[in-house]
C-alpha cells in the first residue's frame, strides 16, 4: 500500500494522462529489443513514466564505443565487461524500484515466448532483416510494434543525419508498406553478411527518435489521446532538426497486402487439433 501511494505521488504531475493512467502503466508490459543508443533512451523514459513491467533483450556487452550514446552506461561497465541488459536494468530500477524487469543477455529469437505476452514491442535494432522478423512476430500475436532507426549518409564532403519512427499496427500498413523494409535493402544487407555494426551513431538523434516512440506508446496505452490516426511514420531530418509525418502516408490506402488472412495470425508453434485443444506441432 505504501509503495502504491509513493508511486501515485511521484506520478501526480502526469495525471492529465488519465485518472487511472498510473495503474494502467503499472500493469502494462513493454519489450525493448536492442539496448544501444535508441533502446537505452526508451527504457529510461518508460521507467520515469512508471511502466511496471519490462522485457529487455540484447546479447552484447557495453563497449567503449557505446559510451557516446548509451544512457546509463559507465566506464566501470566497460572495464567489468558488463552486459547492456545489466546497465539497462540498473537504470530502470534506480528510477523505478517497483518495476518488474526480465532481461535476456541473448538474441531475442531464443526467447521469443517472452515477447508474445507483451502489450507493445519497441524495435531498436540496426538490421533490416531483424526488423522484419520482429514485425512478423508482432503481427502474428496482434501486438503493436514501434520501430526506430537512424543513419548517417555522406553528402559530398559533408554528412547528413536521418531517421524515422514507425508504428506498425495489426491490420494496418506494415514496414514494407512504409518502405522501411524492401527486398533491395534486404539483399544489400545479405551481401554484407547481415553485418549491421559499425554504423555512425550520436546521442541526440537517438534521444529525439526514442522520445517520439515513447510518445506513440503513451498514445496507445493511456486515455489522454482520444483519437489516434494511423498509419504513423515520422521522418527525422537531422540537418533541419525536424520530425515530421512522412509524405509516403499520402499514398497509402490504409490496407496492408503483406499481412492478410488468418494464416498470418496466431502462434506458429501450435496448431489446433480436432479435439479442440492446442498442442505443439
């Protein structure tokens, strides 16, 4: 009881999100796949908002090159070769000691069961193929999927920063519809053996994109936004410092042709038998 009262006092200034928003967030479960620059920002903000249940996934350790953007990581983490999930869980608990956190120092594909019970999945991964896999899982289980990504491109003798935040909702346009996943991009990635490491990254675009992604999450789970217009695709222009709805949205019908029909829904590891019970296939 004391913990609940303390939590309510702490979250009093965000009560405009809804009279029961603190309880809604406390009961909600969100997964973050990828705990680098973007994912670490997402977890920090969710902890401050009072999210009650976290599932966090990343197989990597904290390295020196992460410290320019990984929120909550320290030099000591590098020296001790600590995992990114260790740093993420420490940060979450430091802000929100009531949170329930399950962490996996492994590829999320090895622990996919934990994603199936989440209310929302944040994808903060680099590779296109991994985005596709995450979205397929989310669609099968009718889970909203929020994807963020950024990149740096050479333009003449200078560089340009770009990025996007996309919300993939069951029944609506998917990442292929939005042009984030394409056969050409998958092919190019495969030709590089799927390597997604070593991409240029800096902290402030990660923070901007993560903040927008968390804002979308709050629209989905709390009653403060009465009407949400889907699909959602925000494009970040790092040169102009703007985050705006993509022009691609003007050309979408609102229907997805890549995930249609009941064959794309449900747990692929189970099949319904004539007996009326579920069993592993």
